[in-house]
């Protein structure tokens, strides 16, 4: 049932928002800009510039090479914090490293190499780079890709997954929250189904981490990767994380054998001899400044708590869906996300044949930044730590203005390189 | 012939140093600390903190996701600058990406996959991670490692290389400057020898880039990787670079098929379809803050010019070798680098049975930071942009003090995790 959808109602929701005070923990350089793309790049935490400047001037400038004595552990320490507060994993199961794509390659390659099976199940709805990485992997290492054809609005169908699973399957690669629709499969159910046929599951947590409570240990997850620059606000291209269930760690061996996985790294022995634990999935020197920016960002998420973030996110998602039903349906928009909040992450997708041009017009003429995703989706990504209900109301109102004035028709139809 | 080796002579060398003014372009937080480890982590350029702060506050904080419209080209733009000013390569042949180890994996894997041969030649004297990566590659992709056993003081012997080359060799992996001894093989000669048997060469330029003029195009180089945090002063773990000769680019396909290599990246099509050019060797989102720090650092190198940096470096190397002969030989040190400056990079290695403890004592008691490398080497790495001749003289003097007082005997014999 739809409640009051007036701007006053939005203001009241903000008035009762227990996370409202966290907005001040972020830099809001232009208060008139409505930023609904925190699921592509999270806002700058207010504490980050000073923290980074300290790392640069004191750590690098004064400490020089000696600072690596401390820095060398940051990837693991941040990983443990992510494990504890965000991912429901145990100490020593999560570490920051490389990009999501490189991590996915490492873990998928390790899973394939450890199996006598050759099939990797992916989904039409997986993020493209995940599919590309798996394609490259089976091409270079041998194997076959088996593709689920999930509904790109409603997400994974457990029946289709069941039909795709058999004893040829080594690995299933899926997203915990779909990058396009926001659809969320039941992680525990998927893990169970895969384990029943003896397959492992590798989760892409990019659109889940920091937005929905992820319970890697409790759902029996095997492997996961994800980025830290969306809901975790680690900054542009901040290092990704990888998760490997404790018991699997000594059994898996990844193919990019860099010296950060080596036992007694600085002995510099002639042959690769990886540690037994999670570091064996590391490769080279981490980009320390980008890594450092994850620290103050994660502190904000930890203080707010993922459960509270999720509770607000569910309210925001419902508000957007209700507003879309009341004001956008008649203007040609269709909900392209699951209706059930329990099956939807933090973002909401709306389909419109002119979505690309509308997205441009919103950004360039109306001060609303959201995302376009192929083929025809406008992706609304409120980030509960800093987005207000009033912003959501205003964004939909500005969107109605763009639609009613047809101002978007001035924008090119073509997809530019960057969305 | 050895000239005047007094401290006054050092001061005079500084007085005539045409690069002396560049020291002010770096942060020297503690003027009493003699930093001879710029070949592990270069000093902080004075312009970097403000530049980074601007990227953080304006690019990320204000521009948010929209800044990627500009950032997306930074890896290529910095690569072109490196190609032009540092590496002797052509536009579109160098790009920043990932870590050195990951890049080495991508390029070596691509070279192996494109060949019907299975042998990769590596050297005992290659940096350990290079050897580990190649070991992992042949283990996962099939193939054999053939190891040169170069002299770890004098570097590659062309005769040994010639003996190792035959028509089973797909790839040769070598360092342009040895991480331990500083030895420099003749790149043009090595490339020619490898090409004669139809093999490619992949150069590790970590200890060369920014210190010695590298002429990738003129020497007919095929492939190269390297880091930007040593003589290029890009900051801890700043992204590495990779080079692929233009003509090879469409012929090689690397195994980590991420979306940054995809034609029309944001169309997000179902199948990997890489661009023909250098971007096909990219994978995921680059760590933008760490990437950004390379920009002001590279500007200093460009302004000074690698030829002038090298000229000073040769003078500094000779000064260290002469001082070592005069004052350190009688104290148990032996030169563990080539004597000929034309065959030596910017650093000088000195062997001593107690090198580990001496290195610790120098850093902790005498304010001289240099590096230990297994098995018994003290690595002196002057960085011509900011190291003075007087610092070199003082460092050797303090080293004599440590040796004569035997103060190093208080330090543990064991190799700690970080050097």
C-alpha cells in the first residue's frame, strides 16, 4: 500500500531518519546536485582528504621506505574489518587486492585448476567483465561456459540454476546484487544447490558490499570478490577485495604467482612457495594511496552499521518504487527491478526507450546524476549514508519536468563512451 | 683513476651539479637522514600533495562519477608521456595498469599463447616475482622454464644467453637493470639474439625507468613492464606500466579479459571483443589516486631529462665505487656490481657477510637508509634528482663508523619481513 508521497512526507521521513547525521560525514560540494550514482562511485568521506594527506606527507614523505613496515599489513587489516562489519566472514578470509576483474580471474582460475570438471556456469545478468573474464579463462585454460539466461528485470530463477547444475560443473559465478536490476538471489540457497552437485560458487559482491548485509560464513560461501568504491566510498578505483573460505585456502592455487604470495617474501628464494593462508591470493605491491582511502571510508560504514544502512535502503527503495508507480508509469517508465524489497539491493532500475537521453538531460540540465545501463535502463542508486528522501522526491520531480518538457530530445541518441 | 675523495671534493661536485636545483622539488622532511633507497620507493615530489588533494576534493568530491570522463584517459596519457620521455617508445605503446607482476603475467601469457613453442628463458638474476610468475604460467598453461645462470655480480653473459636460445624458445624474460647488482645487459644485442631464433623478449624495466635512458623502439624491443614508484617517484605501489610494440598489439591476446579491454566498453555486450590496440592489455578500473600521483612526479623527470639524470647517475656511481675502494674494501666490503659504468644502472651493490646487520645499524643508528638484498648485499641507490654527492660521502663515512665501532653487532642476524 502506497503511503503519502508528497514532498512534506519526504521531509518527514528525513526527520525520522536515524542515519541522517551521517550525511555530514561526506563532502557535499554542490548541495543542489542530487547524486544518485553512489553505486558507481560513492561520495568522498569528509575525513578522507586529511587522512590521505597525512599518509602522503608523513607516511611517504617522512617515513619513506620504512613505512612499508606498517603498510604491508593494511590490505589484510582492512580485509579483516570488511570481513567483520560488512561481509559476515572470519578473520583471515578477506583481503584487499588488485581490481575486481583480476581477483575474479585469480579465484575462478584457482577453482578450475583444483577441479577435474570443466564447466563454469555464468549468468546473462552477470556484470559483463565477469563474463569476459570467465570466457578468457576457459579459452586459455580449457573448459566450457554454460550460460543461465536469467530475466534481466527479476534476476536469477532457482529453477534455471537447478537445471544448469550437474556433475560437470566446477564453478558458478553470480552476482549477489545484479548490477542492472538490483535483483538479489538467495545466497544460501544458491550455495546449497551448487554444493549438492559438488560445485563451488564465486560471488561478485560489487553492488552488495556496504549496502546489504552479506553473510558469507553463514551462507556457506566459497569464494567472493567485490569493489570498495561503490557503497563503501573508497574512492575512484580503490582496490578490490577477495574472499576465500578458510578451509579452501590451502587447496586452491591461483595462477598469477607474485611475490606477495610467497612464504618469506624478502628471502627472495628461487622458486615460488606460497603461504598456506589467504596471502597466497595476493600478487604484487598494492597501490597504497588508493588502499589508504578505504580506511576512513570504512570507518563510516562501521559506525553506521550495515543493518541500519539496509533498513534505510529498503525504505528508500520502496519510496522510489512508489513514486515511480504514481508519477513515472504514466510518463512511459516501467519498473525493471524486483518489486519485493527482500529480493532487491539498494538500487532501482526503471526502463524507458529513451533512457539514455533522459539520463543525459537529468545530469546536464536538471542536476540529477544517476546512471544509464544498456539497453534502456535508468539506474537510481540512493546511498543511505548520504542520500535523503527529499532528494529522491526532488529527483523524481525533476525527472517529470525533463519528461514533460521533452528537453531530453535535444540530447544525442548515441551512447557516449562514459555513462 | 681515482680523483679527490675528500668531503670538500664532494661539496664541489654538488656545486657543479646541474641537477642540484631539483632537490628542492622533493619533500626532504628530515635533512639529516641520508636516503639511498629511492630505488625501492622514490621520495615525495613537493608538488604531489597539493595535486592529489585537488584530485580528491575537486575530481572525486565535486566531480563525482562525472570525473571519469577525464580520468578514463589518464592511464594512456601518462603512458604516452612515459613512452616519449622515459622509455623511447611511440605513442600508444605504453599504458599504466595493475602491478608489475600482473602485467608481466598478462604479457608473458599472451606471448606464450601466440606461439607454438613452449620454452620461456628466465635468469637466476631476474627479480624473484618475475621468475615466480613465469613458473605459475608454465604450470597453468603448459611449457617449460629454461634458466640462465648469470653471475649475480656481473650480470648476463651473452654467451650463456646464446647457448640457451634455440627454436623451442617462445620468450625471454630479463631485467634491463638487475635489481641486485645493477648490471645492465645490452638490450639491442639481446633483442637481436632472441629475434634470430624467432623468440620475443619481455623486459622488466623496474630499476631502469627514470634512471637510465631506455630505447624500446630503437632497440627493437617487443614487450616490457615496470613500476613507477622507484626512480619515477610515483608513490607507494603506484600503478605499473606495460609496453607492447605496435605491430605485436593485434597479434597478442592476454588472458585476463576485463572490460577495460573491450571494444565499446559501456555497450556491455555479452561477449569479449577486445580493441585492436594497447587497451586490450587493460583489465579493470585503475586505482585513480595512486595513478594520479604519477602525474606530478613524471613532470619532474621530464623537466630534468633522463639523459641528464643518467649523466649524474654515472658520476655518482663512480664516486661510490671509488669511495668503496678507498675506504670500504679494507673494512671487508667487496664491490658486487659491474665496474664499468656503462654496464651498471643507478645503484651499486656492496657485499659483506654481515650486510643485513650493517643495513639495520645504518638505518637505526646512523640515519642512512639503504637496502639489503639476499644473500649478503648492501644496495646503495642514489637517485640523481635529489641525492647529493655530499650525502654519498657522509653515508660512506657513517658506514665506516658503524663498521669501526662494530655497533652493528647489536642487531639481530635474522632477516626480518621487511627490508
